[in-house]
């Protein structure tokens, strides 16, 4: 029985490995796209606040930023695309901040 | 100089392909960050550790399979390659973090220290993966090589903690967990029947 399960497990591994890295499901923002402010503006704002932004992308309708926060932590942070409110900051999977 | 058997050289070449692809990507893709290559190198290291550890239970299940026996004879290549990918993973991490201070600052994060410990477990394994060490250590060699198990567990923890969602990690480890469970079940069964017959 278990021997018959092995190919299934292998096929499953391949399916998961091949699926595109879409929304991570960690967080969601549901603002209408028309109201979004630009990602470049968020990056500029953050830089002014002492962040070093390496990369920014969209995840679950929120702006996701990779970089160094003003305290010097290498983090991954989520911001609301309209209000630019900081929603979630995590360092290597460890949550440092979560908006109430 | 004695030449390596062809099958061994082909295996090494195959195992080096993902590394070549990764380094090529790093050298040629514009705007790529070292951090972008953490995932593929870490995944290959984990896959190879898993694969190397699957060989013993596979051998018990299929003792007459030529393919399995060939793989078991070449297990060292998989283990050493796993270490190689772990080192590549570390190199991209160091390049990404840029400073020792930055690395020390986050060493307490569970997703990070589990990775460091997994790598530390692999160092003695890699250092003793040669015939001379096997001869020198005799019975102790096997004990050193058993570090592969804590290395695998720490790798799983590191992956689950540092990555978004644990699905990929668990799916990768599922075949190994299944085989080890089967191995334990058979061991338990054998002991049980032995006790009954005595």
C-alpha cells in the first residue's frame, strides 16, 4: 500500500514545486485598484523614514517590501496600497509587528 | 592517477546542474539579488539530504532492485552535494546580508538559527565523507554519519519557519517520513513476532 503511495507523493511534490509563487495568503488588502497610490511613492516615503528598500511587489493586494527597517533589521513588510499603513513586518518568518 | 568510473562522473555532473544554473542566473539576470537565490539553493540541499536518507529504507524495501543498489553505492555523492548546496545557500545569504553584524542581529530568529545548526551538523558529515576517514574512524564513522538525521529535522524546521507556508517543505519531506514510518513499523512488527514465537 505504502509503495503505491510513493509515486503519488512524488507527483504531489512536483505539482507544488511547479505551481507559480502567487499570493502567499499571509495578508490581504481589498482596496479598489483605482485608488492605489504608486509603489514608487511608497518606496520614496519609506526611504525618507529611514528604510532601505531592496524590492517591492504586490502580494494579496498589498504592497510587499523587502529591505532594512530604520532599526537595521532585514525584514519583509506589508503596506496598504492606499493608506500606506504598515500592516505586517516579519524577519525571517518571525513576526516583529502586526497592525491591530 | 586512477581515473573515476564514468557513472560516477556522470552523476557528479548531473548533481552540479542546478548549481550551474543558479550561478549562471546570478551572473546574467539583471536586477537579481543574492537573496533571490536562497530559495533554489536551499531547496536543492534539502532535496539531496532527503534523497540520501531515503536510500537505506528503500534498500530494505527493494533489496534486489539494481537501481536502488546503484543509488546506495553512490550515496556519498548525494550527501556531499547536499553539503555543497548548503554552502552555496550560505554564500548567497552572506552576500545578501552584506555584514557580519547584520547576520548576528538576526541569529536569534528561529528561522535562522535552525538553518545554522543544520549546516553545522553537515560539516562533520562532509569532512568524513571519504575512504580515509572511514578507515580511520571505523565503527565511529557510522555514528558521525547519523548526524544526517538531526540535520534533516533542522532543515525541515528551518524551511517551515523561514518560508511562507509549510506546504512545500512538508510535501518534500513526505516521502522520507513515509519511508521512515514504514521502517519503524517493520522493525516493531519483527520484534513483536519474534517475541511471540519465543
